[in-house]
């Protein structure tokens, strides 16, 4: 079982060193990629010019730009809701950036109540993300929102 309390403490510790959005996202993506089991991609997309633009991540190459409402990430942004997908091949409009991915979880990140980024985690295992993962990762996303310094662009 994943120790989400420890992950949250580590996110807070990263922010004490630097809460800059790029530095924090880079460390959080590495933390999640290496801590969560059976994960093949972990990272962020940032809202820029009315699309999601690839941010810091760990894993294989990724889609660079995702339109609002497209794929799991774009849907999480458009609906402002966590998307936990057991089988991405059954998700209408799924964007296959990595054909090995089978399940995915995407969590919106907010600034002043508006979605400004998403945290995206993929797995090659169907139904990889449990209710406990949704809860733990939601708490991690809330922690990121509390400690991150977005900068002028966000």
C-alpha cells in the first residue's frame, strides 16, 4: 500500500527548498514515478494558450499539446474533476501517447479556483488506480496547490 502521508510530507519538503512551479513539478513527477508501483508515466500538463502544454514528467515521450475536452487530461480540465480510468482503450477520445498505457488518473490543479494544470499518471496495468489512490493523490494535489508558486504566466 502506498504511503500517501509520506508523499505529502516529501512534497512539502520540496516546497521548502523551492516552491517554483517547474522545480516542484519536476521533483513531484520523479517522486511519484519512482514511488508508485506499476506506473509508466507521471507528470504535469499546464494550461497555456487555451490548451494543455507538456510540463515536467518522468517516463516515455509524451503528447506535447492537448486540447480542452480531448482525452483523459483534457476531460479532467474541462470538467474540473478527477478522472480515474480503468481501461483507457474504452475511454471515448483517448489520446494514445504511449501504447503501453492501460489505465490513467488525472487530477486538476487550481489557482484562485481555476484549473491551471493537471497531474497525470499512467499505468500499463488495467484498473491500476484504486479508491485509496484517488483519495491519496487528491490529497497530494491539494498539497501541491497549497505550496506551489505558479509564477506570472499561470
